[in-house]
């Protein structure tokens, strides 16, 4: 289960994204502007940030630049109606990892979120262990005392969450 930060000032778009990501088993926090939750994002409390480009306060580009300046490697997906080639290039050069033009299909956004989280987790950690059990994140297998344990996908994701967030 991943922690997502959504920065979106359009209430209708945000509600759709929040509902869909929660239905997919992710935890999501939503704020209306870039300044409100940038500090927790910089502190690493989220696995991915999905941000609108045009926001009150600190805009999407400013948010992305602040994340990159803090050397955080968390993936950022930019959502925007400004989807010309020049605007996409500006976003990518500012540091976002993906750029999705509005209007968009919610299923495509979910697929992109899951793809970036999966890639980021594979790069960050491929194996987790706190004494026993041992979780192989890539193979989605778990062993305890050298014995294989069978878990449903949801059970594995829950155990993975607990191991990643000990305490």
C-alpha cells in the first residue's frame, strides 16, 4: 500500500482521483495548493506525488523544483491542461517524471501511478526483512524460518506496508 500526495485545486477532479486511488488500495492525502503539504513531501512521507500544473500559491513547476532541490527521488506525475510539447518539456526539465494532459482517463492515471511506484520500489528496495519473515518485493514471496508462506495480494501488501513502516 502506497502513500500518495495529490495536489489538485479542482474539487471534482480531486474527488475522482481520491476515490479511484483508494479503491485501488492506496492511501492518499489531498491538498488544494502546493504550499500546504510540500514540507511532508520533502520529508519523504509519500511514495509519489501527483500534482496539477496550475495551482494557487506554489504552482506545480515550483513544487517539482522544490522536490528535486531537496534530492528526493520520489516520482512526480504532473497533471495539466497545458499539454503542448513545450509545456511538457518545461515540466520534465523542472523534474517531473511523467506528464498527463487533461482531460485524462482515470484508469490511465492509476496505471501510471502503479508503474512509477513499482519502479521506484524496485530501485529502492527489492528485499525486506526484520529478523523474520523475509519479503521479496520483486517476486512477491514471503518466507519465515526458511518456509514459504502463502498470502493473498492484499495480505502481502499489508505485510509489506508494516515492514516498511515499522513502529
